[in-house]
């Protein structure tokens, strides 16, 4: 699989930990940290120095790669024509020769993936694939007669209510208009300022190096204040030299703790 930046918003960190590491050129060292293994970083791999100026260059740390080569730059195959432009015809021909539906899997993988193999068209090694007509008939048989009730494991609370997927959704005339309201403040603005500074001081005492504005949401919501208020307080602390800011990582840096904190 390929990701621009494999942080926790793009894939589970547990899944990322099971994969090999292949990192192409990236914009900065923060992005590189998501594509390199710790061993590659320790060995001096620096894909951020390439940026987009070295297309196809990459570092690879995977089973079978000698440790002395995990920080050695490699170059991948380029689909280019004689003029140096992408050769779309060659790519299309290769895709036609090796279609996804022609993939084969071993018996164990086929057994544990179950329905997934039917979705992708993968089949056990040595087993002939179905013809297009047979595949269409199989898919038709699978869909015929299916209903949501076949998958339900709980009792229907109101069997009289029925609807189709394409039916329009109408507003309930009995529903009353409502809007979000802020919770009742539990502290004054002055107390909120003190709580914010104490939170930052506690982080610094713990050895924490950075944080985001969202990490302070408990403080400003508890005071019935807004995110903008917290950003103003952070800006004042930056002016006082207590905090810094990493533009690449977009995180506030803990530089020092003033007496006011």
C-alpha cells in the first residue's frame, strides 16, 4: 500500500507496525519520520533532502534487506517513453496483462479471508478462475433474495416501519428546533488563564516537548470559552519566550516555564 503520510489519521498504528518501510522523497523530516524505520533514521537516511527533485528514489527497510543497505538510496522502475514522459500505453498494457482479478493466493490465505477473496477475484493457486459468464451468474445468485433481515441479530422494534435505500428522508414535524449550547462555565477567565499556564507547566515538568492547541480543549471548554481564547493565551506565552512553534509539525514547543506559569 502507498500513503502520502502514514500517521494515525490514515491507518492504525498497529497495522503500520506490521509493514516494511519504503520511503520516497518527502517535504520535511517530520514527514520522513512516518516513512522510515528507527534503524533507517539512525543510519542517516534523509529523504527530506530529495523532496520532489529525485522521482523514483527511495529507502527500503524490509525482511531480506541487509542492515548495511537500509539507508542506501535505491531507484524504482520508471514508466517513461523515449522523451522522458510517462508512458501511459506501457502502463495500460502491463495492467491488462496482469489484472487484479487474475491474482492467486495460497489455500491458507483464501481460507482466512473468506468473502474478501470473492470480492477481489483472488483464488487459490492452481484453481481455474471462473469465466465472465459464470462470474456474473454467481454474483447474481448471491444477490438474489437477500434482505437486511437476513443479517439482523436483534428484534425489530417496529416492524410497521419500512423504507427503501432510495426513499427520500423527510423531517419529522414533531421534532423541535434546537441548537448547540456551551456548557455552564466552571471557572472565571482569570482562573482559566491560571489553569492553562499550570497545565503547560505540568507538561514541562514531565519532560514533554510539544503540544497542540486541541490538547488544551478541556481548559477552555470548562471555562465556557473558545478555541480563539486559548490561541490568544498561547500567543502571549510565545511573546514571553515560554513557548515556541514548529511550522513543519504545526505544534507548540515548550521552551521554558515562566514564574507566571
